[in-house]
């Protein structure tokens, strides 16, 4: 595939690195990370910014009355945003309203990253990448008060090996069903290496979980780069997964049709140049993706979106 969807750029301020966008429920606003630099190579701080209107993008500082140097990994649902803040030397999960006010820390979330909303009415909570043991990260389900509901949602693979990983994406109205970036542990692979991730899907298997690679031909015993994948996002209808991968060169965005697992993922951005497209998220209508990428001639990432309706 040589023709890709047209890129629509939201931010193009080359002196900053804009990363990990979270689209609002109306599809018109986006919150994202912006890293500023004390020099070209030394990051100074990462703050959350908001663009209220994608058609007239004016980035503004998002959080009010927050002195955290590291504000990262936003996830947006309805009128509430979950995020990571560095506070007191620890990285934890917080929530804030859509105006950037009413910050609230969630208990039991030290070293829990990539918070994603898990909603299955009347239940509402989060799935996080629990990195309290960095060599054995796992996906953990908590309620909105921080009570742990399920400690390990990754479970095991069909060989009985523990599946390591995180960067979870939760299926709509199925708070226990996730896609995540992971890898199976084995005798020769007992610690986590994020460069060897596949996209995994979990299912409940009795009292535990069984996780399998999203792409059926992916080898569980020996990581193969041709199936590498990270940062999955589930479409609003639960039928597609968008993800990032460097399987074809540089990082690009791919789309996988869950109803046709025999088909290869569709590549949506160019992997051969320096676009470095990462961290896709679906618009609420499911027909567009927003992500982070490098504009030609720039050094740092910006925020862009594409229309994917012809691939659905």
C-alpha cells in the first residue's frame, strides 16, 4: 500500500514535542502531552495542553493550579480525564474534569501508568499498566475509588506461561476485556522487553485470564518483528484495533479488523520515512484516528489526524 490517508496537522510548533493525544467525547477537542526543552536534547518538563477546536487549533495549558513537572498519558471519557502525575517523587493516577479543575488522586496507583477507562454500566473504573515490578508489568483493574478489582488481567498464554505487558485498551461496555501490548514469559524470556511486544487480547478463562496474540500467526516462543505492536486502541464499536508498530521500518499506524483475523493489518501511515507515527486513538464516531507524528522537516512530534472511513 503506497497511498495513505491525508494527514491533518493540529500542532506544528517545532520547538516542543507533542505526544499521546486523547480525543474528547464531542470529537472537537484534544488533550495531549507537550514536552519543552531546556536545550535541544534535555527535556525540561512535560505538561498537558488542550486544543478546544480542531478546526481552529490554539494549544493552551490544560491543568489549573498544578505544579507537577510530569503530566502524562491522558484518557478522556464524558466529562472526566484520567492521567498520570508525578507527585512527591511518585507517578500515580489522577482524575480531573474537562475544564482542568478538581484534581483527585486515585489510591493504590503508585507506578501504575497508561490509565484507561473501564466502563460496563453500572461499573466504572480504570485499567492500568501496573509496573510495580518493572520486569513483570501487568494490567490491573481498579474502580474509580482505587480499589483493586482484578490484580492481573493478562493471565497466561495457551502454554501456561505468564503474559507480561500493559498499555491497555478496554473494549466498550466490557470492562474485563482488553487489548494490550505484551509478550509471553518463558524459560528464555522471563523479563519484560517492550521492543518485543505483540498486541494481545484477553478472555476470561474460569477464575483467570487467557491471553493470545491478536494476529493468529504470531509466534509465542520466539518474538518476530513482523508481528510487533504497541499502544493499541479499540474502536467505539469494538470491531477494530489501531496500533503502532515498527515492523516495516519506522513507527507507523496500523488497523486490524477483528472480524477478519486472517487478514494482515492495514498500514495507514508511511513507515519508510521519519514520520514516527505513534499512540493512535479513535474519534468517538470511529471514522478518524488522532495520533502523534513528526511533520516533514521538524525534529519533534506534533499531533495529527486522518480519516479512515474507507478502510472500515
